C-alpha cells in the first residue's frame, strides 16, 4: 500500500495516533516512518553535542499590550520568528499563564483523549478550515 492510501485509510478510521496506541499495535505503521533513503542522509548528533532548545522570555506575558516597549516587543517577535524558522518550536517563559491553569488545560487534554473512541471520532478531522464547535 502506498503512503497516500495508508493516510486515507488512517483518516477514514478517525482514531488518531492515540487510537492506534490503544489498539495494541506493536510496530509503528509505515506511514509514520521516513523512507530509508531519507534516513540514510540524516546525520545523528554527536554524543558530546549540546542541544539547546530556544527559550523565549515574554517578560511577564505583557508583549501583547499596545503600550509595551516597542524595542522589547520587536526583540520577542524576532526571537519567535528565528526559533520558528530554525527549529519549528520553542520554549516560552514568563507568559503570565498560571501553573493552575496550565494543569487544568493538560487535565482537559488528557480527559478528552481518555474518552471512548466513538466520542473522540466525531471530532477527528484534517480539515483546517472546520470550526471545532
């Protein structure tokens, strides 16, 4: 089966990666593995190589206010742009979101994924224009 047929079959099941894990698979499906030609061209990081994930300090979560110091705001925006381009992700500090709210959010995510598969299926979609509710 080619990758596009695998992806179509996966999407039609509407179970997502969590559903695959719950099904008891013992091997990562081929559609989630890079082809051997790509893997052969990748270089593994040396054991001594230090990896530092970009960390962006939002200075207390105030960078979105209109009266924020423009120099600080531009600096933060530039750091986000650079981290997004070079890494695709970054760590954020001083965002102003309480630990309690973060824990409640993670609890909500866990709660969603622990629901019955039939409940989760109704929300599964790759349509990025579709509203959640």
